[in-house]
C-alpha cells in the first residue's frame, strides 16, 4: 500500500462531496420524511425529537475531533443567534407548514433561499464574486425548480394556505441569514463547534416550547416514523449541519445556498421511485436546468481548485 502514502483528497472534491451529501441525502430528503412523520406526530414534536437526537449525536462525536467549546460570552451569544435563526425557526415552521401544504410547494418556496442570499450578500458582504453569471445561475435554478413542479402547483391558493406559505418564505430568509451571518462572524471558528452549539440551543428552545404548548406529548410508535426521525436527525441534521458550516467557510453564501435547488430534484426522484409518480419531460428539463445553474455558479471554484 506504499502507493497510498501522501494521498490526499483535494479541497475541490471535499467541498463538492459535502455539497452533494447535504443536498441529496440531507436537506433534499427532509420534506419527504417530514410528511411521513407528521402522520403520527405534531409538527412541534417532530422538530423537537429530530433536533434533540441531532444534538446528542453531535456532543458524542465532538470529543473525537478534540474540539474546544468556547467560553466567551459574546461568541456564545452569536452562536445562540445562529441556532435560533438557522435551526429553531426554520425547522419548526417547515414541519408546521407541511401539515397544510404539499411537499412540492414547500420545495418551491425553499428555493427562494439563493435569491434572499444574493440580496443579503450585496448589502452585508464584500462579495467580489457576485456577478452577472452568478445572478443568472440563481434565476435559472429557481426556474428549473418551478418547471419540475409545474403540474402540481395551484395558483389559486386558499386563504388558509397563505400563512404556511409565508412561514416557508420566512424559512428561506432564515437560511439565507444563517449563511451570511456565519460567513461574517465565524471565519475562524471550528465548524463542528458551530454545529453542536447552535443545535443544542435549538433543542433547548424546542423542549421549552413543546412543554409550554402541549399538555400531552406523543412519542413515536410506528416504524416508519422512527426511521423518518432518525434519518432527519442523523443525516439531515447532524451530518448535514457539520458539512454545511464547513462549506460556508469555504464557499460564498450564495453558492452554498444552491443546496436548496437540489430539493426539487430529490422530491422528483422520491415521487417517481417511492410514490410511483410518472416521470414527465418537463421534470427532466427542470432537473437539467438546475444542474446547469449549479455548474454555472461554481465555474470559478472549479478553476481555482488544486
């Protein structure tokens, strides 16, 4: 095995590997698993169990990486805000909104994240890579997401759907704020530290909210619900959050936000593979457009990779 000596994976492959794990195994599958778990649990119960397990898992692996937990009050306050804006609000509101609206609509509204990110970047980041090509790729990605779900969207939204839709738009804004805020304030902070402390903050808030708002608490009994919670806790939270903060340190927030464009592709795949939905031409075209937009947005990153 002497030929393996000195073998190292380049940052390019590490970053793209993180991108695809988060997109296609983590966040991309969340909307599907949320629908599964909501058949037995309330939205708040689901979010609480998911983040609690994720928090415990993160604390278990933290010693393996010899990560030091900061004690600076100002730094802890900033990480607490990150947990509130990036985990507590979006995870709770997404689960609640999916009680009322379809995963397709949720995926479309989640795809607003890159648009919000590019706006926030203009005002708060000296993003020298922000150019016409990147803006075009954001627009293309959103159009691709619309195209995938073209036959599932109902333009005539009923009034009771307005609040869940607004909640998901707010979630997109939260994710955009998370990426930009982390890029500004945590350039030198270990990404595992950010994941474990922000998730712990959210878990504490979830339990306080759950105990104050529900008299009776249901624990999962069905196998499908348990699988859904474990997948979202370990893959879509523990692993994905660690990789997300790693990626934020390496990429610009706008490029990181393209993760949300993978959600419609995963929703399309799960619909065909699990639910037996028919694969249509506009869905394939939409997926191709999204993939093209991701490639277009990261062309500079590829050229710089060693």
